[in-house]
């Protein structure tokens, strides 16, 4: 099972949801982290279910499915 690290960073192959509209990806679209990169802060390459792959996505632009569901229910 793939889990988020204790510091909140995502790991490769982790399922995520777009928390904001991204180029070609509406908010709420599910995806999977393909690559985690960065020296001073983490950025991600994410492949989304609509076939779009976006690079340089920051943590605050993504949520875990549980985080997204909790925010949506508020």
C-alpha cells in the first residue's frame, strides 16, 4: 500500500485529486503521482484520469482522496 509520508509529501504512484483547476485538468479530477522532484520544495508530475499529464504541480494544488472528500463535505 502506498501512503503519504509523515511530512505530508506524496510518494510515487500515490493517488491524488486536483484541488484547483490546472491546465487541462478541472478541480476534482483524480490522478496518480508519476514523479516527485525538487531540492528546496517538492513538486510533482501527475498523470490525471482525463489523459493529461501535468508537471511542476505543488502540494497545495493536490489533495489525497480522503482530504478532498472531507473538504467537499464541509
